[in-house]
C-alpha cells in the first residue's frame, strides 16, 4: 500500500473543497475503500474522512411526502428504520440482503453506490489486462471467465456488472441523489447515476471530481415493492442476478410498474418496455406477466458463459412482481 495523507472534514464545504484536490478520495465506512487500497485499485495521495460531518446520517420525512436519507446513514440503520421498512420494503430488503450484518453496521448508503465490480480480473492481486483498472490494457473477461458478467449494455472494452443491491432498489424507486460541489448542488436520478462502460469503463458514474453525495430522496411511499436476490448461498454473497420491483395497484390491477434488474449490467437495468406493457394487467396473471417480461429482454446479449443469467433474470423479475403485489419478501 502506498502512503497517503489522511484528514477529516468537519462540514460539507470543507469536504468538497478538500475533496476537489488532485488524487483525493472520500472515506465513509471504509469497507470498500480499504480493499481498493490493499489491492492497489486506488492509490490516492489524500483520503478525506467524512465521518465527522454532522447531520448526514439522518433519515427524515420530506414535507410533501417521501423520505430523505443522509448519505452517511449506515445500511442497517436504513433497513431497520420504521418508515423505510414499512413504506419502501424493496430498499429495506435489498439492504438486508447486502454483505454481512457486521459490514452493514459500518457501511454507508453513499459508499455503497460507489462499490466497484466483483470481476475477478479487476480485483486480481497481480496485474492482468483490464480496461477498468488500466485503461487500454484490454478486457480479460470478454473471452475469459465471464459467467457472472453483463448481459445488457456491455461493450468490447468491459463486460463487468455493478453489484450494488441498494442501487438496484433505488433505481426502481425513482430515487434522486442530491450532491454538493464547489459549483453548486445537483439532483441526479438514481437511474442516471451509473454509466455504461462504452470505451471508458474506468468512468463509472456521472459525479464530478470532488462532488459529494449528501442525501438520497425517495418519492412517495411504495408499499407494494419487493427485492429478490438470487445468489449461490443465502447468506453473505453477491447477487448472480436480482430484481427490484415497485407496483401501484388498483385492487389486483397494475396501474404502474417499475422494475430494475441488478448484476446484469454496468448499472441497474430498468425494464422500460415491460413496465409499459404491465399497465392494466392483473398482478395474479402469471402467464401474462411472464410473457411481458420475456418480451422485454430483446436487448439482452449473453457472453460465452452467462446465457443462463437471462433465464434467471426473467424468473427473478416475474417472481418479484408477485412478491411486490402480495407485499411479501
Ligand atoms: C465482503 C463484502 C461483501 C459485500 N457484499 C455486498 C452485497 O452483497 N451487496 C452490496 O450491495 N454490497 C456489498 N458489499 C459492499 C458494501 O455494502 C460496501 O462496501 C459499502 O456499502 C461501502 O460503504 P462504505 O461507507 O464503507 O464506503 P467507503 O469504503 O468508505 O467508500 C467507498 C468510496 O465511495 C465514495 N464515497 C463514499 N461516500 C461518498 C459520498 N457520500 N459522496 C461521494 N463519494 C462517496 C468514495 O470514493 C469512497 O472512496 C460488500 C462488501 C464487502 C467488503
Ligand atoms: S470486464 Fe471490465 S473489469 Fe472485468 S476485466 Fe474486463 S475491463 Fe476489467
């Protein structure tokens, strides 16, 4: 590990001023950053600790409905918050299926959005061709071990997926990320936050240098929502695929559907076509739901070893719709 300078920010202004300096990174819970430092994925000159920032861990109702979650709120505090658990079960469930209880006690929701792919070539201890880690060096996974990689939106430069469970739930909820930067505040839709790899897979989101996420705003309650995560073991494992669903219902009839898939692309993947086609469909009409979900996979493009993910993702989405309609996890 290379040496680096370490400092605390005591308010947001100081954080964005200090964070804008060259080769500077923020530290929130540290559960992801410390792995990057150990593996040499990040070699910062300066680390700015955010944990002394006041008020950024609060969870509060918004005056006109909805909820604001501070970026420094710990994952377990969010999942177990009564408003989140009751009004946004998809988020609570996604968080409780993330990492381990110990990690969730320390990890923040802001830091979770920045976690990097689990691609083994990217996280390797020795240097392997990887455009995300060393731009221009190639993509070892494209024709290598790619069974856990993307089925949507990948490029020849990178076929990695974004593994965050909460980010998938937030994309389905139409959440908005509120940021602070020396040039002013921004509001970024969760679905627009992560980018596709294109020819620059080392760029993973739309934040500017030194920009800080200060809060996450959730719109009106989504009690009919659910998160389904398929993984190799039921505890403490990243998703093979996941599905986050939020429904508006009139009795059994779907009046609005929002569906985001996780671990299938470089960002949470909304199924816009299916969302449109599900309007006026009965939530108990499994055959119709399966047909609509199946038809929305036209853009899916499997790699050599991951065609199985298409079927899993279709099943996950259809089943998450049923769970959301019943408000079950
Ligand atoms: C073994 C293991 C298993 C895991 N399993 C899962 C899983 O199944 N599902 C899942 O979703 N996650 C999983 N995670 C990821 C875990 O949830 C993240 O490590 C965690 O959420 C990161 O939060 P943090 O606060 O520790 O971030 P940090 O490590 O402190 O920060 C990471 C980076 O995020 C940036 N950052 C942090 N906060 C902000 C902010 N407010 N504004 C701007 N930039 C910011 C900085 O660049 C920082 O360097 C796992 C992690 C580990 C180590
Ligand atoms: S998929 Fe992306 S992260 Fe993995 S080796 Fe290729 S470029 Fe690197």
